[in-house]
C-alpha cells in the first residue's frame, strides 16, 4: 500500500507538473497575443496623438488668422478723387526727381463699390518698389489688382523697368 501511495502521489505530481507546463505554454501564447495587441494599440495611440497635435496646430493657425482678420480695418476712400489723389501723391516725388515717368493713367468707373486706377510707369526699378511700399501706407486701403513688371526696352539704361499696375480701393458711398 505504501508503494501504491507513492505511485499515486508521483503520478499526481507528474500530472501537476504537466498541467503547470501546459498552463505556462498556453498563458505564454496568450501573453504574446496580448503584447502584440498592446503594441498595436500603442502605435495607434501615438499616431492619433500626432494627428491631434497637427490638427491643434492647424486650428491655432486658423484662429490666429481669423483674429488678425477680425482686427483688420478696411479704410474706404471718401471719394473717387480722394483715392486718385492719394495714389498720385505717392508717385509725385519720384516724378519730380525723374526716377519715374507715368506713360499712361486711366481711371476705371466704380464697380461694386470699388474704384480702380490703371497706371503704366517707366523708370528705376527700386523707385518703383518704394512706390509699391508707400501705397501700402496710404490712408485708404489699396489692393493691387494687377501687376506686370518688365525690363525697359531701352538697353542702355540698366535697372529701368516698365510696370503696368491696376490699383483698387473701396469708395465710400457718401
């Protein structure tokens, strides 16, 4: 009977050891599957976090742009003649110093509350750039609707350009 007890205890111990080995093998496979699933979820979380940051940056850019636009004041010209006079006053000093010449000027009729003036200027390139910069600082908000700058047809004068410009401004309906 002692031998049977030893054999039964030995068999039970063997079954227990085999059960533990089988359990470890099963749980190891299950842990690997869970680890792969965790790694995939972690990758997705990182990608979603990057996408969220990117979208947040875009939202911030749009909000800042809208804030700037909301604070921007469009200054309308009081009359058509006021707009034309302001544009001409910027050019006059450059004409007096012979840096620019107006070869043609044309006022277009007011359309949709906007007046426009088409100018063809010829002269020094840098003087023309200074005129463009000065138009930005007018009392009236001016938009350059068209701009074409080409080298002058006179080959002996370097740095001379011919510029066709169409300026627009909102004209106050007074």
